[in-house]
C-alpha cells in the first residue's frame, strides 16, 4: 500500500525503502488491488504523520514508550487498516518528540519545520556539538549555500547515544535572525554610529589600553576564544580581572527512561571557560557574573562578550556598565549594544571551530559548519585583530583553533588536556545510501 510519493516526499534521498526498491525491486508492480488511502495527521507541534506512507514498523510507538516514557503514540485498527495515532485529547508534545522523525525509515513522520524546505541531496552535513546547553550532544548540521536547514542527532554512545532534545534540534534559528549584529559601531559626539571594523577596533584599543579592565567571557564561547581574549585583555589593560559571563539555568536536569538527560544549564562551555581563565589568572580570583556586578566600580573599562541565543542583558548589568568605557562583542541586538561605546559583531558556534567542555567534563572539538555572516568575525579573531592594532601590525594573525589548543597546552600545564584529552568528531556512522552511484 506504500504510495509512489518519492518525487514529493521529504524522505527521498535518505529513505531505506527507496534504496531497497532501487536495489532489489521490480520495474513493474504486480499489485492489482486498490491501495488503502489514509489521512494526514497533525500529531503535535513538530511532527506531521502521512499515514499512507507508514510501513507499521512501530519504532515511533516504542520510542515514546521506552525512551521518552510519555507514551503518546499507539497503533489503531487491524490488518491493512492499521495506522499510527495519538490517544484522544493527547498531542505528541514532549521534549524529545522530534526524534521519531529520525527513527522513521520512510517519509511517514515529517518535520514541520523542514517540510518542503530543501532536497536532502543538496544539503551538506557537518559534524558539530550542541552549542546552547551543557549536554554537549553530538549532531549533524545540514546546510546549503550558507544557510542551516536542520539539525540531526549524531551517534555518540558516550554522550547522547542516538538522540537530541527538541530544544537543541531547533536552536539554530537565531543564527539567521534578522536581529543579528552585522556592522561595527562606535560612539561619536555622544551618538552611536556605524563604522568600518578598523575604526571600531582602533577606538576599542584606545579605550582599553592602560586601564583597569574587566574581561567577561561568555560561556557560549569556545575554550580557544576564552584563551585568546584573556591574552588580549591582559596585553591591553594595566590590570585585568577575568569574569565568567552569566550562565542561564532553567529548572533542573531531567533524565528520561531511555537514559537521555536534558540539562538545566543552558550554556555549552561554562566549565571550559572557567578552566581556561583560572589557568591564566596566576592565582587571582576568576569572578562569577554576580561577583562582577558587586565589584563593577573597581574597573575603568569593560570588555564584554555575549553570543547568547536570546535576551541576556539585565538592568544590573546596564548599571554596572554606566560611566565605564564598554566594548561589546555580541551576535544579537540588545539594550547593551545600544549603550556600548564600541560594538563588534561576533559569530555563532556554527560559524567557527573550537572546543566545548560539557557537564560531565568531556572536551569535544568541532569545526566550522557554515561561512560567517557578512560583517561578523569570530570572537577569537576580533581579539587577535585588537592585538594587531595595538602593536601596529598590518596583517593580524588568523584564528586557528588547533594552533591555539597547542599553545594553551604548552604555555599552561593545567591546560595540557587540550592536547591530550580532546575528543574529535567520529563521522563513520553517517547514513549513506546503499546503492551504486553511476556517473553519467
């Protein structure tokens, strides 16, 4: 009863049934009876069910019973009238619901967000790491022509097994937000104006040089960026204090029956940033965000980084910045961006390479997936550019995460794990079609 929907089905190109039909199937069907037609169903906020494509493998039913433990799905009917459905009055709406899309071997369960968005053979897949929570889940970033279209889980039995949460799956939207900062800004005659990067960088160096500087490194940044920013702030300021930026928390950790855990900590690298800053602090205290707010009057200039996927600036932070020269490196428009003396557009984790340390202390490296949005720069590159400006160098050093890791390990014994204990992407598990590709 499976329909010939391949030309319009989102699963085409990564469908096991399509591959098997190509490799083993007949050119002509012997089916004489009328095919059973079944309705399309809206199962929940993320999932459509095209019932007549379903082969009744019941993987999705087992997932909701055994892995998520929410049991929204069931098998209704008998024989050729069987179909997947939700219980009356219940929607497929749990924190892991979209994993059933990956489990479905055909195009029966489809992602509302990806529906008819792109043919999969046009997509390029880059191995990456969850960049918004402390889980460190391994994932694939599927993209084309510089635009992300979807995230998929990447198997890692030591971290996330085969799953990712819906929160992580749809976390890429802010990368292409209309609120992205794409132009440097500086202050002229008490007014903030757009300018080129060279002007903004020169103003930042002039405002930071020789002052008591507080460097706030966001837990959304990589370990390598934390290192380069700390080195830069120390070279520019007469006295530098390191601060770990605010770490968003939502509720408590939640573990599902299948063993998957959603972390309450909504930052990918708070531990990694603190590890780097403490190694470089030479015994001085590394301040938390709360401690920084209480001691802000001790500083003459601030170098702040953001890169959060949503609003993060508080009234307390705005008060702490008042009256102090403030340089902000961020990705989205905020009230702080409107008030800073210099604003430099940063890059999201999908646009850079680096290392994150997850909630269990695992160091995981990832590579750049898509080109950086025009007008933006990696925070590490911004730091290197500031140093070049300060030293009068015309061609600044290029940010290279692997080289920075080697330097970190050689300069500080406490950072030697960045050369010995970093886990790199293992991509052998990527699904490939089981058919011969013929070049015409």
